[in-house]
C-alpha cells in the first residue's frame, strides 16, 4: 500500500450485539483522541471501521460486499482507509488481508486499544493485523469516557467458557474474564459525571462476573450492583446477557432489594427440549430454567422476562420444536429474540448430522415468532392504565415527539416538552407490539 495522508474523519459501523456497540464507541473515542472527528451524517469518512459480528448468517461475505461498496471505482487516494474489527476480524483476519487488499487494518475485539498505533503504520503504507487476546490490557489503555448520554454501557465481563455447540463466541471473544471491581466503580462514576442516569452492565456471560470488593471479599454481580446503586446520580441499572448456570442467590435477591435495578431479565434458554439442550451443551434443562425464572418472579413479580431461541438446531424434530413453543406458552415473555440455526465454521454443531432444511427452519421460526409477538403485545397491553418513569433517550419521528424507556425496557413515546436525559412520569395510555404511548403526568426531575 502507498503511504497516505492521515484521516481527518472516521465512521464506525457496528454490527451485532451491544458489546460491539460498546467496543465501537470506544474505538471512536480512541480515534477522537488522535484528533479524528466523526464524519457528518451523509458524508464519506476518510477512515471506516467495520466492526463485525460473526454469530450468524454470512457475516464474512457481507464484509466483502461492504468493502466493495466503499472502494468501487475509486483509486487508493480517493477510497477511505478501511479497518475491519470485531469477531469476523478475529476469526478470519488472515483471510481478510489476503482477499481484500483495500483493507489496511484488521483488529480483533481484544486488541482494538492498539488501533491508534496501527493507524500510524497504515498511514505509512504498512498493513497490520492484531488479533492477540491479552484480555484485561485493553481496558487499562482505553481513554476516559467523555460522551454525554443519559444511558451508557459498561463492559464488566467478556468472553465465554461455555462452548455451546452452535456458538462461535468462545473462539472469537476468548475465555471468560472479569474486570476489577474498583475499575468498574471508577468507570461508572465517570459515566455518571458525563450525564449517565442509567448504566447497562455488559458481558457475554455478565452474571459470570466475579471480583474482589473494597474489603477483599469475593463479589458477584449482585454485590457489584449493590455497590453501583450507592453511587449518587445513578438511577437505573440493567445487565445483559446472563447464563442460567451462572445465576446466584445474591443476584436474584438484588432484584428484590435494589430499587435502581430495573425489573427486566434477559435469560436465553435456546430450546424447550432437553435432548436438544443437551446436544447444544447448555447444561441446564427446561425444568431447571423454569424454576430459576420462578425465583426471579418471587422477588420481583412484575419482572419483564426476555430470552433467545434457536430453531432448527441439527436433528431438531417437530415434537422437539413444539417443546420450545410450550416453554414460550409457559413463560409468557415480555420480549424475545429468535433465530434460525446458522452453522458456524469450526463449531461442533456445524458438522453434526441431520442439518435441518431451510424451509423447515423458516416455518418453525414463523410459528415461534407469532407466539412471541402475541405475548409481547399482551405484556404491553397489560401496562396500559399504569404509570411509570420514562427516561428520555431521543427525539421521535414527528415534531414534538420524544422516545424513552420504561423500567421494563419498553419503548414509550409521548408528545410534550422534554429534552434528552429527562426522567418523566407517564401514564401509559395505548399499547402496540413494539411501543407504548404515554402522556406526561409529572416531571420526576422537577
Ligand atoms: N445460529 C443461530 N443463532 C445463534 N446464536 C448464537 N449462535 C447461533 C447460531 N450459530 C444466538 C443465540 C444467542 C444469541 C446471541 O444468538 O440465541 O443467545
Ligand atoms: Fe455462545 Fe453459549 Fe457462550 Fe452464550 S453461553 S456466548 S451462546 S457459547
């Protein structure tokens, strides 16, 4: 590659999970420290970071078509500098470098703190790949958080040791690591100073977080939440995504004890059938999962439950799929995500016999989503007539319209005077599948 002038503007395109959104924001902050500014909406950027996801579908192919679109008909001088980050970078870094000469940097999810150095080299014309997994080092070398926003993500844990047979995450994000307690409290304080009223704790297995508190005691996520709740100005705490096997008593109890902990739980089950769960290496069964949810409902009866499902795992029969429908009927999720099984190269399930035909998966997914949508609408409809606090996150589509979240993570919109970051008390007056309409009753801030 020829040397080029240093980029003045950047754009980070993040795909996939909230962890990627967090990583994308941190990469933006690293670039901002070098004096590079976000490209204005609708304008081309000098540097594009494709922050990729590898969990499903033909993610890698999508990268190549994005790269093609960014460079089509352009000389190296005119085309943006391209960095590929995220889980596809981790899994297929070398291949990307070979197949896409327009890419100057490939950086894995545990190495992106070194993006600025890589950029200096790229400007000199050197292509660089960094997919090391030094775990915690990344967080120590990230810049201070400055972005002003009422809601913020805070990564507390990364990686996964569970090795569900369908999943690529243990290979792309590496082993489970927990960030130290004091680092997390410091980062939370900074987020609050920068205007955060709600913090969502992130981790691939967020409830596997373990640390040592300020008195040297072993702490889990429940204890960490108690400590965060003591920080002045933090009004809402959420966490995602949890694994059933990592749940402990303290975290469940926290839902009944900590007022700031929002009544919402995302706890993926993946399937309602025990044979399939075993083949997935989930190490919980349908019954133990349901018992766990009961314990949450005991301490927090209004808790909104959410989950993830995979249909068409290799060998899944019609009867086994119906067990998944049954568990949905039993739980009545407030909201849930469902996916068609997608073979991930290198994972055990990808080479299992009896891969399910696409048409069968399509049909199962549709039936599952009908039930999930039914329950989501019912959950929202049951909120009508209640009033709740709404944290305003953004403007709505129409003039004078604002959008925010209820404690149960429902989107609530209303027409009134407001500003981003306001906490308003709304009467919930009308429900749709994806949102509720509110009428401002009082200003919790006033
Ligand atoms: N195919 C389909 N869905 C998957 N997920 C993870 N791996 C796969 C796969 N290979 C889903 C799981 C997980 C969510 C983040 O993505 O439901 O909980
Ligand atoms: Fe993937 Fe299973 Fe780990 Fe979740 S727990 S990240 S599904 S391997």
